[in-house]
């Protein structure tokens, strides 16, 4: 199955090519044709499966078919509701990427920040609006948003909306939508209250379902290093010097962090480059090529920049920072160990990131072995490595002195609710 088989228009296909997508993921292959036919969708899929494109591509295409001109008066015709500001931003970035050759405008609104920039965007006219429920209701009440012209409505991560207590806000929004519309309902799990809600808002939906993303984590060898934030760069250098790591994709949370890590490594004689959203497409592509051709040993990336990166036989993924969205972890480590090959994922976890680690373990149902006794456990930035290098993660598992073996013992510890992330609110999540 290719994107051409899905009858996506050329400008969208071009954008997907630039994003590095080679073929549709299963959720895309199932959803896109149905959505293009005008069907409502009830989709059981998690973040990490490619679900954003599964609804974003048909929306872009259908809206584009209706009004290719750019001089018309714009009104919000597609609304995507997301539970957190992080997810909303991520969805907005996806619309950016997929719609870059179209004349459609979108914006993202969420709470916790001043509304001025958002209202300015709204007043300048948008076709697609991505929003968290609270801020959306605020701005509707203030008269900045009207939902009268909505033709497409997406409820994303419906189960998480419910977990986070947004159900009433969501229902309030739904009451303001026109009856005649196309609705896409996405949820990682389908407990009975979610099924009930879906029945209320969908019209004879087509049902689509894909395997939980968490299963990809099982074939990657994982370990975690508890390390103070300030010591992470030393630990990284130490591992690259002492471990058998031929190449590594290193993930940082921020663009600034990616630059700093790459600069640090280069200064220490390790060939490294950073890719992130502030770099031009050409610079990113060159960095990627250098990495693929093994001219650089380490590619430091933010999640957004790493989208679509597909590198054969990537041996190591290193999470310099743990992501606050558990599915992102699974997606990152899924870049190694592709096509049945077993890859290695090392994660650095500082005190503030412990809750993220808990969420990741809950999602994957795996307990990630801890590497004890590495030299950078102390807060003191000037501390020197202990004489003994850290035991290689791989060796540790083989010797059985880690916290359990990945594929055997750990699986037996799987928790029942393995498809769900915890309902806890990660720092930075925004409820409005
Ligand atoms: P999502 O589940 O929508 O959050 O997507 C998870 C990740 O997969 C994002 O980084 C997307 O950019 C990436 N992605 C989505 N569709 C594809 C595809 N067809 N090929 C490669 N990567 C994809």
C-alpha cells in the first residue's frame, strides 16, 4: 500500500515525501479511504500509530477540494479537540507539515498562556482549528470562535479527555456543532462510557482498529540510567567512549538541548550533528545523510525533527531526556530494532523525569532494567568517573545482574491495563 493508492492529491503526497513518510501506517491505510468517502470514523488507536495523519490528511484534502482559492473569507470548518496542550501543538505541527503546499490555514489554541496571540490568529481567519476544550469554550464565549460552519470534527484521545475530567467541556462543545458534519472519534481504549459517547456523536461510523503501539517496545533491549540532569552530558560522552555504540540517535526535549549536546560531543572529538525545527530542511537533510552514510556517529534530534527518519540497522537510541508523553518513548525506541532486528535503547532519567518513567512502564507493561553503579550518579558537576566504567547495558542483562530480563521475566510482570497511559497529569499538561 502506498500513499498513491490512497488517492491523496499531489501536494499532500509531496509534503509526505518531504516528511520522509514512505508508506501509510495501518491506521492510515484503513482510515483515509473511508474518511475520503465521507464516513464517520470510530478509531481505536494510540499516539505513535500515525493517527494524526489518519484524520489530518483527509480533512486537508476534502477542504482543499471544496475551496482551493485563497481570497475567500475564512471560517473554521474543521475542529480538532485534544486533551493537552502538548498534543494540540503536535497536531498543529502535523497540519503544518502535511498541508504545507495547500492554501488552508490552521491555528492551535490552548490555555495557560495569554490569549492575545491566539485571538489575533483567529481574527485573521482560519480553516482548521486545533484546541483544548477549556480555552476553546472561553474563546467561544468571548465571541472569537464560531462553530456554525464546522464540517469536520475530530475528538482525539477521547478516553484521556474523560480521564482528565473534560467530559462536560467536551459535551458543551459538541452541543455547539452543526448536526450535519463528518466526525472522527479517536481513542486508545474503548471503555463503556467512551462507547456511549461515541454513539451519541457519530453517525453510522466505520470502525477501525490497529495494534497498540506498546507492542513494538518489546523487541528493543532497554535500560535506564538514573542520573542528575547536570551530569547527563558526561554520561553520554562516557557511554560513547566506553560502550560498543557504532551509531546513536540521541533525543533531547529542546532544540537548544540538541545543539548543546551535539556541540559538546564534537568538542570532545565525537562526530555529531543536531537536527531540529530551527534548521532549514536542507540542513536537516544533509545531517541525516551524513548520519546514514556514517560520516557522523551521533545524530541529536528533537521529536519533531526526527519524524519520518528511517535508518536501516540503527543500533542505538539514546533518550538524553525522557519524553513526558509515553507513546513518544515507544515511538523513539521503535526507530531501532526495526523489522525484527533487535536494537538497544538507553534512557537517562533525572529526578524530575521519574514520573515519566513510571508512565512509560505502565504503557509498555515492561519494567526497564536499571543500570546501577555508573560513574555519574552524584549531583556534583565536577565529580570524576569512578575507576570502574559502567557495566554495558547489554552485558548487564546477559549476566542477569540488572533488574530482570527484558523479554522473559519482565513480560510476566505485565500489568493488566497495558494499553493505557496513566491518567495522571504530566507537568506542563494543560487542562484549559
Ligand atoms: P502520531 O501517532 O500521529 O502521533 O504519529 C506518530 C509519529 O509517526 C509521528 O512522529 C509521525 O510524524 C510519524 N508518522 C506518521 N505517519 C507516518 C508514516 N506513514 N511513515 C512514517 N512516519 C509516520
